[in-house]
C-alpha cells in the first residue's frame, strides 16, 4: 500500500481533535484539512504540524481543497453549523445545507472511497451523504455512546473499561438503546457475574447509567461549549480499524438490511470492519423490550430522513 491520505472536512473543535487523535495513533501518512475558513485550516495544520514533530512516525499535515481529496483513502466529515441542540436531530436543518455543499465537492471528484460522517444528526446525515454521493459512507453513530456506556459501567463495577463489552444501538441521540442483555465483563455475561457476585455486579443503577450515557454529550456541551476529546478518539479508533484492516467489531451507523426487521435506515449496530469498510453487521441477542426500543429508534430516524428532501 502507498501513502495513506486522510481528508478532514471541518476544522473546528471536532475536526481538530479528530486530526490530533489520528496523529497520536499514527493513523495515516498525510492529513489534509479543509474548512470554509481557509486561514483557520492553515493555522490548525501549522499547529498540528508542530505536534507532529513529537509523533512516533512522520506525518505530513496541510490545509487543502476538495481537489486534494482525489486520492484520499478516507474522508472525515466534521463540518457543522455553530449551534448545538439538546436533541441532535434538531440540528438537521442547519447542517443539511452544509452536507449539500460537501456532497457537491465530493461528487466533483467522483469520490468513491471511505467517508466517515460525524456531523449531527450523524445517522440521518450519513444516510443523506450515502444517497447523494458514491462514497462508502459510515456514520460514527453510537461508537462514542458505547464508550460512555463502558465507562459508566467501569465506574460502578471497578472493572477497567477496556475489559467491558457494552453496546448502544440505534440512534446517536435520545432514542438510543443500551443493550443491557448483551453486556459482558472480562468475557463473562453481566447476568452471570450478578449471580456470582451480587454485591459488586448485581446492584447496578441502570436508570442512572442510562441517563448518564444518553445525556453525556449535552451535559458536556452545556459545561464547556462543545464535545471534542471523546469524538476525536472514537473517530481515530474507527479510522484505525478500517485503514489497518483490523477486522474489529465496533458499533457504527450503517444501512440496515433486515436486521431485527429494520430496513431503509442508517442506524448503529456492531459491525465487522476492514479495509473496504463494513464487511458484516453483527446482530446481538436482544430482549424483546430492547428489540422494540430499537424499532422505535429506527422509525424516529426514518422520519427525519424523510425531511431531507
């Protein structure tokens, strides 16, 4: 494989931290930053290039334009409007206009590579970009929510989050489904651990954990104005799994093709990831209540997809 090029469209809080996450992990040989404010993209590239002097391997970082993405292996779409909403779906109207511009820029290149959609509402806008371009589109979806789920479980159980498997499904937003029935810690099902060690694993405050996970993004925005570190790390993790052909299973937003009876929607399920993108969707054994909640989440997303026109 030749040089790996990654384009990042939008260099605000999210885009700059995506670039920093990629740099720190050594993902990509060249990062190309695009922004409607070209001087800002240039200064971000300069700042990141300074950081690259301390990286484990050489990485070239520069500002660019759409034509510079012609040979990109991966493009990450972070561009968004200035406002954050408590309900991410309320950001659709503002960000849809930006996605139309992004799609036009990519279509001028006939870009057909991997495209990661971060901009909220990321499930709906991933669907829109898939309709409007020929790229292989994946939404970051509930990857960050699932990390928040693991972190919340770690705080209550004392088990390191790296040894916890827990997934949020459906919408990256208020209707997301925490798949409690599929949680495992250290390779053992939570239900088994709760029977063996009820004092440690059987008294989890599921209501509190669910609220923490669902509202985490908005809580952070209210406290500091934006989210950046978590989504930067999550996107770098996803990019590494894809470009490194790691054959990892991560939750992300993809077109469902009948899983749990759901079609015609981008929503998050665990996916097997490789160099060509999503190689398989890996359904979990869900309870009836979780399956019903996932159906409601998908229906909510379909409703907003219809508003894209």
